[in-house]
C-alpha cells in the first residue's frame, strides 16, 4: 500500500506505540530505542513530513538519491545513516555526507571511510554488519572473523565503532533468536574490551522482537511510508 503525506502522522504514531510497548515489555526505557526511518526511494516531501513529526534519523541506500534529499532538506537538523551495501568507489561521498554507516563488513571499506572523512567533521559512526546466519546471498562479516575486524576498525582514527548490525534470513520466522545471537556477539566484544553501545536490528515486521533482545536502533520503512514502488526492487524494511 502506498501512503501519501496525509497518512504519515497516524503511521508514525502506530510505530512509536509499537516501540513503546516492546520497550515496556523488555523493561527498558523507550528512550533507549532510536527510530531510524528508512527513507530510500521516498520523495523529499515525505521525509520532510516525517521529520516534522519529530523523527530525526533517516536511512538511505541509494547514494545519489540520498545526496539530493540531503540538499533539499538541508534546512532541517537530521541525522543521516547509510544502510546499504557500500562499494569501494562510493566511500568518499558517504564519508563526507553521512553521520552513520551501518553495513561495514570489510577492513578495506572502513579504511577508505577513515581516510576520506573530512577533518572538520566529527568521527563517522559505524556499525559492523554481521552475517549472522552465514547466508551466501548476504553481505556481512562472519562471526568467526568479527573480533579481528572489530579490533582493526576501532583503531582507525576518523571512525567511531558503535556496534553491530544484522539482517536475519528472509524466510525465518520467528527471528528473535538471530537478534539474541547478535546481542551475545556484542556482549562478547565488550567483555574483551570494546565499548560498543549500538545494536542496529529489527525492521517493520520484527522490530518488537529485536527490542526484546536489546536493539537500540530499529530500521523501519514500510510501516512508516508504505510499500515502495516495485521498480526500486527494494525489500521490506
């Protein structure tokens, strides 16, 4: 279902209520969960409408589209997250324009982001994407290689390693055990000396389960904006 701007206040209210209920069930403060509105393939006017409802964090995967929206919305104080698979030839504009990158899974990408982050900007917040189910079709570092990658990325000067991101298998229901596994990986890294505070996990259909397992940031697109046009080829978020 496609939604116009007139539907957005009700959708934002519903999503916020779902977050609040899940946080309460987990005996957590609702303030411990950030709503990241996945705005890829959405026009700038809909992003503006959601921002005017108090949402400050927006996730993009299509670089040029994102840069155009940033320019159109530069009068707003928004936090921009790059949540797609990042190619090496696109790291420079991402390093220059975004506040967060969620899909880092290779040291080469992290090194380029660090080298290309402007010195006048604060360190770029990054999450390591974990291929939690070992799927060949998905990006992400393996669980075995995660500790070494985390150590290397944490040492880079223009990045701030914040935590982990995961995308459970598409057909796996329920997904809660994958979120629990990702949380345990973060806990193990922190026990070894890391100082991570972010679990980016959970999308429109399963973010309550993610919050129950410690998600601090949920990536919600369809539940806010409705279905994206089929031509984008995007999957549910």
